[in-house]
């Protein structure tokens, strides 16, 4: 069976993933917070960006290679960090890290992953990024950063848009806990999804292994407030400077939506800003990423900007680049692909994105994605 005929779009992978995941896992992967308005806001903003085709451009050979933070990537997109990735699909962190290394795109490992940096860093190779939820304890902070460096991660991403817990009502209704509760309800939901259940038995019940090491808690005691929240602090600019002093590689600030915050980040020595609204999982009242990108680009004309938020294909990647992004990351989509097709999922999603990018670049007369950002600046889009 040719997956390109049966699953030609991200929406096809998402629909199959829902059929193959236990209900409580799907609610974790797919949910936002509040009324989930931000998911619709992100989608509407992307759909509102219209790019005018160019005709008679002659033969084109579109190239996707993109340089970011001193590294050459094979495409302008990557794999965003997703907490509890191994809960969503067994072995997700290792599978996605291997894919990133083999295909030349970045892979972000979350602080609250279900595998340790020492396990995943070597698999990601030069493509590894480590995402840090800011620990309150300076000693723990320094130790995690040192472990990430020793494991081979090149880029450190500080997430700054989680000052406290969000309610995530769908997850509460699903009674999601880490590790998953062994209740009759959960056991029944898992039994209905044998692919996920058998994989989980092989890989082990998912737990937040890095956090467990520092908290020294009973990792078998389920909790709806996972261990990561017990370590975090709401950081300030002094925290960013302390991290800058600890980390001598590229430092990225993730979760920025205001131009003045981006400008301050650049002044503090941050190497890139990640424009993100956390896919609506933290705050239901924020603007769409696509809407705020132009003002942030104007505030920091020369600072690399990474973006995410509601991306459903190559055209959406080009739309965010047109708004000012240098690079685009996807999180949920890679896990939809894994859940839908297992080990073959990431490669198929990668193919969808690249094929869609090239098809739309032909329509727009582009030889490289960054050309579109340059046209936006001079008003010739």
C-alpha cells in the first residue's frame, strides 16, 4: 500500500492516529485549554495569508536547504519538543531523534520527556536541541544544562510561556495522570488500542525519568500534576542571563509573542526567538502566531525567528516564512504520524511536507523558501 495515496495529508494521519490511540492519550495530544479558541485562531490566521503565484518564471529547481544558528538543515522545518512524548507513542523520542539525524532536521527533546538526554542525544547527533523548563534550583539547572551538553545537544531552548499550570479541561475529563492510572476505565481504553498497548509493554510504562531523578519521588504514584511542575520557576530576565552564562552554544527563547520581548531577548544575548502560543495549551486568549510575526520581525530585523502554531502542511510553512519566520517547527504532527503509521510515520510526514513545499514554491516562483521572506520585506510578494 502506497501511503501517499491513502494518507496524502496531515489530516489523514491525524484521523488515523485518533483511531489508534487510547482516548486518554488522544486527549493529551490533541487538547488545548479553555474553549480551545487558539487552535481555531491559529488556523484562521494562516488561512488569511494569501500568496500570489508568479507565472512564466521558467524552469525552477527549488531547494529546501536552510541555515539556522550555524547549522545547515535539509529543510526549513523541524521536530518541536513535546512533553511526555513516549506516552503518546511508545519509543517516540528515540524514533524521532533517529529520523532527525537521518534526514538533517532538528529534533527537540523536552525536559519532561520519557527518556533521558543521555539516551536521546547520541541518536539525534548534530541535530539535537534540548528544551528546558526552568528549574527553580540553580544547582539542578546547572546540572541539567551540563548533562544536555555532554549528551551532544547543540541548541538550548528555554521555554518561557509556562509561568504556572493551565487547566486543560479535556485532559481533566479524561483523568490523565503520569504514569497512567491502572483503573478499569484506563485498562479498557488501552485494550481497545492493541498497537499502543503492546508497544507500551515493550518500552515500559512512561514516566518522566529526568524529573524523577531530581525529585526522588515515587515514579509509580500517578499524579495529574506531573513532576515537571514541581521543579519549575517563573523565570525573569536575570534567569535568562544566568542561563546565557551557563550555555556557550546557541540559546533560543521559546514562547515570545510581543515585539518588545523579542528586542529585549536580542539585547540579552539570545541567539534566536521562537514565536509561539504553545498551541493554545497554556492561555486561551492569546493572538495567532501568524498575526504577531510581522511586528516581531520589524522589531528585530536581523534576529533569527522560529515559529510554530497550527501548521498543516508545506503551504503553512511558507505562510509563516512570508510573515517573517526563518524556520518552522511542528510538534503534534510528528506524533500523529507515529501513531498513524508506526515507524514509517515520520518519513511519510517528512515526505508530505517536502513535497508540498516544493509544489507551492513552483507556484510562487521560488528557488529557496527564504526568498519569500525577502519579497515580503520589499513588498513584492
